[in-house]
C-alpha cells in the first residue's frame, strides 16, 4: 500500500470492511427472524397450558394465564430484538463516513433534514417508546377499548414495528451495496403481510407469519453462522 | 501550506506498520463498526488464511490498536478482538486525512 495512491489502498480496506459488515448484518437479521418467529408458538403453547391444565394443575394454568396476559413476554422479545439491532448501530455511521470520503461533490442542503428523519424513525428510537407505551397503558389501564378494537390496534402496532425493523435492515444493506434482497427476505415480507392481514380475521394466520420467519431465519443462520 | 502539511502527515501515517497495509486498515474499519468481533467471525469475513490473519492481528496488537483476549462463552472459549481508544483515535485521524486528500485530489 505504501507506494500506491492512498485512495486505492483505502478502497481495498473498505471492501474488506464491507464484506465483514455484510456477514455480521446477515447473521443478526437471521437471528432476529428466528427469535421473532418463536413468539406466536410460545403464546399458543401458553394458551393451551392455561386451558388444558386449569383443572389438573391450577397453579401452572395461572402462571400461563399471567404470562399471556401481561406485557412481560412481549417486552422481553422487544428487548432481544432491540439488542440485536443495537449491535449493528455503528455500521451505518461508519458506512456514511466512508461514503462521505468517496463523495466528490459538496453535501446537499437537504441532507441534514433527511438524516434527522431517518434517525428519528429508526427502530432504535421507536422500540423503547413502544415498550414504554405498552407498559404504561397496560399498568394504568388507560385504554377503554373493546377487545376487537384493541386487537386491531395491537396488530397494526406490531405490523409497523416489524416493517420498521425490515426497513432498518434494508437501509443497512443498501448502504453496504454488496447484496440484493434475498429469497429469505421476500419470504419474511410475504409472511408478515399474509400473517397480519389474515390474522385480523383468523388468529391462525399468525402461524403463517411465524413459519415464514422461522424458515427465513434458519436459512440465513445456516449460511452465515 | 496547510494542505502540504496534511499530505505529509498522511504519508507519514501510511509508512507506519498499521496503516501501510490495507488488510490491517480493513480490520480496524470492521472494529470501528462493531467494537469487537470473534476471531472465527473475522476469519470468515476476510479472505485470509489463519496464520496470515494472526500475523496482521499481532502487528495491530503490538501497536496497541487492538486488544486480543480469550473469553469464555456458553458454548466454548473464544478469542475476542476489540479496538482500543488509541486505535479508534488513530483510525479517525487516518479517515480525516484520507477525506481531505480525496477532496483535494478532485479540485
């Protein structure tokens, strides 16, 4: 690198870093898919325990009821996903810095505004807010909604969280510029749409979402572990 | 005059064992984005042999740019590589100089 142009050496280093970031980001998205996919089956199993063990083991049944009706499991999942996303938080910043170095034109005036918009809607800021709202509203029993309406609102909130997560990963991958969306990503997106739209009418549709994310997660983790 | 000074500083930096090699700079860039990484993950991410990667890490470790330590995880002991504050500062300086060089190149 010594006798070369400093920029050509830097481009080599950048390509090494991009490859590594790509692998790590893929690995994390695979784990995220897998973790999220276990939520619906877990709630289903707890509901079965609550219904089937209500006479033979009331204590176990009561625990299952408490778990399914408290935000504890939901918050735990949100925290795990937040940690997985948090681990990648610096990658977009480094990539932006690299992009800045490679850019020959002066920065556009709208850049600050767009950065502000993307950062305020990133899952990193969104997820803790949702967790806080879920806890606060549940504890204070503030929302006087009927069951159906609260289910629909819950579905919309969950769907928007999942879409934001997918958009965040998409943002990282478009910055990495090394990979197009893979089959697994399309399976996951289709699973979210079918699962959540169908889930409004029939809860069993949530298994479509869960199953698709499990398939996508397993496939990615197997390739990039 | 200032531009010439910065160019001189960049060239001086690029003569150091750390910044004279693109793989080492690449490793530091990876660590800037993820803070720490296991040896296995790093090996799978860069197209290098085990011994070659070890030698690059040794140079970075001797220059106090990274810390290499063995940690115990649930599955097995792992070699963890972490960037030091000195490494972070040096890389930031390098990026700053490269950026100035890149912009100067165009005009």
